[in-house]
């Protein structure tokens, strides 16, 4: 089930394309044009609208839908016959673009509200497979290969991974017989609204405050002083042999922070994984004959079919047409692409591409980064690779502002 906010922004965008007088009329209409909405989903949408907590999101999404209806690159004022919502379903086969809405079976729309995430896949799919086949989230399941293998950390930095796990195992074993202290989870909460905006969060165009780190998260204590739960007192010598129950318990226990002796070991693991990931990525690129252009297209989610991005960034509304790879090559030429290990709390690999416009001869820099992290908390599942775009969307070659 999509979150309330995702439901509002995606469906609100679709409703804005219908030419109705206002949001409330569109929600009340329960029009069959919104082809994939069940009666239960209409009820949920009506409750969210009546509740008032997502007024800003409704209005921002509605405005983007209206803009798409009027745009020369979009519907050109023609009312759609069918708007289909993907919801939580995943498209069968390879999915190059992260599509949320399909309009009249032709127009593909990705809704990007408060997000610069490009993809979330297994590390090997990025660094070894070069995102071949599309960077959709399908692929290696985060926990499906456990126990046994498939752990990127253990594969590319085995010594550092073993050292970190051993330090955690010893810290947990010292807790045997000690009463566990209440946990202090680190979480992100929706900031309270003051006059429609949070005083501590970045206010986005047409949207309310974003997610902010709670006081508990900002002041998260060092772990290891409190007793670990009994299921962690006698962990196996190898991380690969952890049971699912032990992984869940370990993730909960480590949520507030690493034990003191494990902190420098995690920093060493993070650095080693980042460097090794860069090497694997460069080796795969070399083995593929330096396919930098195709790699850049995959990183930017540029494929053989055009689609649209509607949403909001931290500074402006997003109303973009994403060019095809054919269009991109007609206008741009890749000069170079590079990767490097970057400092950060998690293994982080940065990438940068230099692109020249064939018509204006102007040079553009495009940058992003990939963070490698455990998928279900520390030692809780296989690491995943989450890709982020660091360049503003409207400045990316091939991301064209909607006309």
C-alpha cells in the first residue's frame, strides 16, 4: 500500500489532468477516467482530502496535472480518456523509467515529489552489470540470498567486514545476564506545521515541510552501554550464519548507534567498500569497451521512449520531458565520465559526467552519487545501492522543461 503522501501526490497529479473545476469536485466525481482506482481507493482519497493534512500536496499535484493538460509537450488541452495509476505494482520485465501514471496508453508520467532518488538496486547490478536491463527495483531480493552469500560488503571488503562483525558480536556477548535498556530508535518524523510550514524544515514549492530528523535521532546515543537482548548474547562466528531472527534483533539493537569499539571499524569498512566499488565499476566499464554514454543514460533513467516528470524539488516545481537516448545523442556529446570514492557515513561512490551541447557548444557538468547500505538495518539484510542525482533536475542535459 502506498503511503498517504504518495497516494495524494500521484493521484492528485492525475486528477489535475481531467479539466475539473477544482480538487474537491474531481475527488467527488469518482470518474471512470481514473481507470485503475477501486471504490476503496476513492474512499481513502476522499478521507485524505477531507482530513486537511495534505492540502499543500494536493494543490501542488493538482497544479502539475493542470500544467500537463495545457502543455504543448503534453495533452495540449485535450482531456484524457484513460488515466492509469501504477500504485505499488511493478511492471513486468525491464523497467527503464520509474512510471507512476499512464495517460491514454501513450503518455508515461513519473511523479517526483521531494525526491532525488534515481534507483535502488543491488550493488552488483550497478558496479558489475552497469544497470544493464534497466535499473528497476526488481532483481536480487534484499533477504532472499540469506543466509549464505551475496553480501557486497563481505565480497569486496572481507577483512573489514569480519572485523566489524566480530566487534559487534563481542559487544553483544558482554551483555549476557544484563537487563536490556529500552531502545531509542532513530526515525524521521513529519515536522509539525506552524502556519502551514515547519520552522526547521525546507519548505518546497507548493508543498509543506519535508521530513526532518527528530531530536531523538540527532542526539542518538552510543550503543553498547545498554544490555543486548538475549538472542544476541551468543551470535555465530560468521555474519553469513545469522538467522533471520538474529538479524532483526541485531538491527534493532544497533539502531541507536555502533558500540564504541565498532565505530572506527565501520568507518574503515565504509571507506574500503567505496574504493572497491569504484574499482569494480571501472573494471566493468573497461571490459565493456568504455560504454560511458550508455552508462550515463541508465544512471539518468534515459531510455528508448520519452516520458515526463511532474513534481517538486527543494527549489522549484518539476515539469520535465525526459528525452530518449536517440534525442540525447542528436544534441549532446559525452566528453568524460568519472567515479570516485567519497567520504560519508555510509559507503559512497560519486560520479560526474561532462557533456557538450552539439549546437551551442556549451559544456554541462552532471553529478550524482550512490550510497551502499544495509537494506533492513545494520547486518539486517543484503546491502543495496541507492542512486541519487546531485545536479538540479532542470539543469540535466536531456531533461527538458515542459512547454
